[in-house]
């Protein structure tokens, strides 16, 4: 019997390696299919029904989506959600950039300051929001007491009882939670910038602001764009912060799309309508992510060519 040729051995080895590779990724694929794909497919199916409590339901086609398209309240919720996201993410990026710059400076005790940045990010969100509830309380809250002491208000002020103050109070709490993560990512990016660039600019007489604007920002721009995307997605999907503070009130002032979907599905027991709202959220986030990834690739190519 002739020994197998080299081509047969190579082909057999390639097949075995391919099979082994598929076996390695099979658990992850199964996990994604069960945890992500199946719930998403089931949500999509429910969005075409009038499902409520009980086994009886019927398919209504695109009726739920048509109701959303005709709903002025839902359009206001979309606008409010994007405004919430834009305001919160902008503050996170600005404060995170300032914090990372300070922590990257050659100052004594900076290791301690880096540790002190972590608590808002590390502690559970529920615990942190309970603390903010105490701060915002008009009867015994610190903020209301300080405002009365310095004469800004004459009596106790309930931050979460009025539409505008409740909205911006929730934004402040969300920024408090998100800034540490942004700061640490920016700090890591800044530490990766070559010191030779700063030394050459310093020798040429460049000021601190010029070095920051023309060296630091361009070098960490890909990180800024990617953190903008991550922070925007996290903020868009933020549920615990708003729910613990206001439950979407007062008078829907802090009701974002996530809160609206939850109330529709679980408070009103309109699971079909809630599923339709969830699918709209997925589509909007998908479109938003595609635009951001395109922007990230443009930024990376632009600064990579320099």
C-alpha cells in the first residue's frame, strides 16, 4: 500500500484544524445565540402582536410601529433621549479630559488622586443613586440646605419635584457615574503618547496649551471617538439612574426611551407595544453605532497618515 501523498496529508491537517477552530468557538456562538439572538428574535416577533397578560394574542402586523410613528409623545421621548445623551456624554468627555490631564501631570500624590477617582465607578449604581436622593432631598438634603444658607432660596427646594431641575439633576448623577471611566481611558491614552514629541515642542518654545492642542488631542483622538461611542451607548441605555431618582417623572420630564419601553411593557402590561419600542431602540443604536464607527475609521486614517 502506498503512503498517503503530501497533498492528502495537508488537506487532512487543514480540515482537522478547521474543525478544531469551530469547536473552540462553538460555546461562544451558542452563548450568543441563547443570550442575544433568541431574545432579540422573540422581541421582534412580539412587536408584531398585541400581546398582553395571558396566552391569547393576535398578530397585528405593523400596527404597533404605526402607532409609534403617529405618537407625538413618543417623538418627544426620542428627542428627550438624544438630548439627555448628548448633554451627559459631552460633560463626561469634557470633565474626563480635564481630569485625565490633571492626573497625568507631574504633581505629588497623583497616585492617591487616581485612586480617589474610582469610587463613583466602582460602587453599585443603586447605592450611589440613593446617596444622590439624599443630596437632592428638600427636607434634609445637603444641596437644599447649602442653598438656603447662602441665600439662593428662601425655603427647602425639591430638586426632583420640578421638570427642569429633575432632568438636569439626573444628568448630573449620570455624569458623576460615567466620568471616572472616561478619565481612566483618557489617562491611559495620554500615557501612551511619546514624550519626545513634548520635549521637541518644549525646545521650540511651544506653550502648554499649544502642546495640549496640537500634540495631546491629535494623539488620543481615536480614543476620544471610541469612548464617545461607548459612553453614548451606555448613557442611551441608562435605566437604573433615572428609575431610582425619578421613575421617569415628574410628568415624564426624565422619561427616556428605555424608561418608556419598561413602563409600556411591565407597568401597562402591553408587551407587544413595549417590544416595538425596544426594536426601535435597537435600530437607532445600530444606526448610531454605524455612523460612529465610520467616523472612527475616518479619524484613525486621518491621524494615522500624519
